[in-house]
C-alpha cells in the first residue's frame, strides 16, 4: 500500500512538472515581442534639459517615461536597451557641436546591437497652451518609419484620444540611421492638464502600455506585408 502511494505521488509530481514546463514554454512562445531588440531613447539629459515649465524639466520626465516604456515592452518579450538610465548626455569636450556629438553616440549605441527599432521619447511645448495630445514624428530614411509612426499614432488616438497626426521630420537623429524608429512626443508640457499627467507615474505606465500595443501592431503589419509579397 505504501509503495502504491509513493508511486502515485511520484507520478503526480512528474505530470505536474511536465505540465508546468509545457505551460511555461507555451506562455513564452506566445509573447508577441519575443526575440525583438528595441532601444528606448530618453531624449536630452545632462547639460541639455530640453523644454521646461519652471523646475519641471523635459529631460527628467523623458527618462521616467522611457523606463516605464521599457518595462512594458519587456513584459511582451522584447529585449530592451535604454540609451540612458540616468541624467547624462554623451557629448565630448572635443565635440565642436555638443548636441550632434550626443546624438551621434546614441546612434552608435543602436548600431552596436541588432536593433529592430527605436523609440525616442520627448515632450512637446507650444505657445498656445490649448494644444495637447501625443504625436509621432518620423523620417523618410527608412520606409518602415511611417508604418511604425502610423501604428503608434493609431493607438494614441484610440487609447488617449489624441487629436494629433503623424508628421515628418529631418532632425539629425532620425535622418542619420536606417534603423526603423520614430520620435514620440508624449504630450505638451505647456498644457495644464497634460503637464499634470506627464508627472504621474501611473500615466507613464499607461504611455508604456499604449506604445507597446503600437509596436506589436507595427510588427504584425510588417509580417502581413511580407506574407502578401
């Protein structure tokens, strides 16, 4: 009798371990961003504060949002790298143009990995304080940039009721790498309502979730496009 109980216990443990293993493998396999390498670039930093509202600095909010975006991307299986995880820039004292030197080194970081895409996180400002809403800017260097911009913008419009549209840009970072990527303006610091939201960690998480949905849809569009071709 004791032998039977022991045998049943052993069999139960074996079955339990197998089921748990299969479940873990299945769960890992269905993560939509598994195997994708994504860079999240917190704009500005160090000597470059970006825009501001009093003591509220864009560079600080960019970093908090970028870290939140990275967490959400990781939850969906992505390998995430941050261009910065502290208040710093990458310019050298030898750079004749400090800003360009900083951006060049960020591009080099991305080129050092097999990067699938990058998201450059920023915050907007406009003299008319009624302007609000997240928007996405893209360069024409890579035709996939527009697809990524449209995928993200669609989510901003649906999930955050943003009235904005995608725009083209020829800024240095977005015009000097063929890695797919876009500039994400997460809102307007000049708008009272958004200024409060942009300082809220819960909203940072929401931005991360919305951007992650956009990234997932981007890769789905590429897959569908390749299948149709």
